[in-house]
C-alpha cells in the first residue's frame, strides 16, 4: 500500500462508517504517478477536495475516507502499478464500509469503464478533462451506491481555474497550456490530454503573482510543449515574452520551464533566458534519439544537427547553462548504428543529467504496431551502455563545479540521507541537486536555523554523477518568507484564476522531479 494514507476517527452522520458519531470532516489522500503535469493536477485535486470540506489524512494513518489515484499512461507498467495497488486496497475497503476510491488521470482517460470492470470496488473514474467534477462524482457515487464513470473528450474548464493546494512553500508549478499538437509515434499524451489550449498571458502572470504573494520564490512554467505557446492567439514569440514578463515580478527569484520541443525553439527564447535575471540558466530539452532515421520514425520534426545547434546557441549566450534531456532506447527499427549515433550526440551535448527510458509499447500509438520491435535483451543491453555513457559525462561535468560557490534554494525531501549525514539539500540555480553541511565554523549546527525555502550559498567540495556535496560550512544564509511559511507549516493555496478558457485574439496571466510526460 502506498505510504501516506491516513485516517481520522470521526465520520459524517449517515455515512456507513459513522452512524451516531459526531460530525468530523472526511479525510482524503491522493496517490500520484507520472510527470510534473500529474503532480500539479494532484495539487488541484487536493484543493478541490479541501474546498468541498475534506481534510488531508494524517501521514501515519492508512484508512482515509477517500483515496484518489492520479494515474499516468506513458509507461508500460502503469496499468500494473494501478491495478496492483487497487487490489491491495480492496480488503482495506471491505473492512471500512463507506471508504471511497477514485481513479483519475491519463490511464483513467484511456481505460474508462475498463477500470470498474477489472476493479468493481472503485467508486469514481474521471478523466484528464474533468478534474473539477470529482467532489460531485464522489457524492453521487455515495448517494447512489454505484460507481460513477465520467470521461470528457475536451476541457470543460481550464485546470488552472480550479482551487489548488500547493505542496511546496517555496516552489510552484504554473500551467501555461494543456494538451499537445504534436504527433510523436511513441506518445499517447495527445490522445489523452487533447489538442493544445493556451492560457492568456495575463492569466498566467496573475497566478505567478498570487504565488509570490504567498511567499513562493521559484515558479516552473508547465506545458507539454512550452515553445509552441501562443499558437492559439497567433504569436509565435509569446513564450519569450512571457519569460521576460516574469522578470518584472518583484519577489520572484527563479523561473524555470518544462518541456520545450526542439522543433519550435526560437532564438528569442534563448535571448530571454540570458537577459532576464530571474530566469534560471537550466534547460530541459528532450532529445529522444540521436539518429535522424529514428527521429523521423518518431515524427519528431527535427534532426540531430538542429538539436545540437540549439545547444550551441544556448551555451554561447549562457556558458554556465545546465542542459538536461530525455532519451528513449530501443525504439522499433533502431539499429546498432542508430544507437551509436545517440551515444555520439550525448557525448557532444555534454548533458548535466538525462532521463533515460527503454521504449515502452503503448496500445493506441503508431509505434506499437511498427515493424522491427526489438527483443528485450537488446534494449536492456543498449540501455545499460547509455546509462554508463551519460553518467561518465554528468560526473565529469559536475566535477567542474568543485571549488565553486553556488546559490542553493533549500528543499524538503530532496536528500534521502540528510538525517543520517547531518546535511540539508536543495537545488542550485542551474537545477543541480546539492547536499550541504549545516555546521558552522565553531561546530554549532545551523540545521535548526536553515529552513526549507531559505537561500544558502555554499562551496562545492565533491561531485558525483547525480549530485554535488558541499562539506564546509555555508558561506551565507538568507532567511526568506518561504522559509517562514515552511516553519509555520503553511502551504500556499490559490483559489483559481477565474478567467475561463483562452479565446482567439490578442492577449489583453503561471512554476513547475523526472521529465514531463516522459517525452516531449
């Protein structure tokens, strides 16, 4: 059973779990699979449930009144993960009448009524386009004592108009668009999230300002393809303008974005990154393959020369830029020569990190029926060589930072060994993970003074392929409003920017651990 399910003793009168007990808010827990889009959608699900009167279950409890699975359909094992967890939850529900289970997200959009057929103890199934209906569907299922399945084919309201319970006091995701107009042959996302819908710039900036007013220091602008932002209102330079506009927001210290698509990447975005002080010099740009033949089969609409040309321009404008990527190994028809070309591009690009995937056949995608599906052992062997190549490069790139002093936004939960090692962790401006010592020169521990959301400057003493260590005392520590909020246990809550869906025409306005939907 996933960690974090919880229980409170009181129940609503009339509920099978609470006849005769005093009225206490029903509890909920949201279990999230997948990319940043799903993480942000789960924040909206939490916000909706809390607006409807539910209370988040305590971490140590294991029988909340509502369990919501927010699912991903990108990887092949998505189905197994969901149905395995649903199976483990069935006896728990049997022992606690009145408990409800809801399944939403991409897998729900794809499988629809199949979920209830395979797991008839599920109460609600909702899709990617009607998150806002969840509280009503839960109440309807409770009243009718029957499963409610509601899947819409297009958005009823833009997700960012929904109330949101933010998980972080210092960093937030802001959607600038939903959906995708690309037709990558390996990707099921456009079929599940629909065509691209862009928010108006004013709506996005309003949400960013609302987060900053709550103490948030860093935002990540989210889209399946942020570089195509503006397609609905006819401005191909809208994304660069949006980055520059974020630079004018007082109190916003860091701006990131994910994920761009190389085919739509324009020079004005590079200029905006370089010239806007609070836009971080970090770029996550999916490669997928270094082979032009494989890219063509994937319908990626760019070739390796174009990709490397973008990286060259980025580094010319920002020599300190950290570039990360996504790579798929074992796409149908990939030859050893194709794979070698991917290794060549990896060596030339000098990524600071890469999310590497073995090709996963997804029913409903063109790639699933292509000739040349590769044996598992071939894909596995290439995958292991790719990982070794990537780690050799990322380690070498990280070693270049030893002796450098970096600015770190202190995070919560980034360092799994922090308690044992006496360190704290956070992200440098370029996105690298930094574990830093908290002991002052005189031996006094600063751990009680440095809070998540604070800023420290620290000097790197050791590099590993996936992180940096700073074993000396911090050079500087700045307390922030985000740190104050973390210390007080406050999470930002945004009520929703109630401005509706964008329309065609001139615009009269959003922050972002693994890559966006594995692959744009």
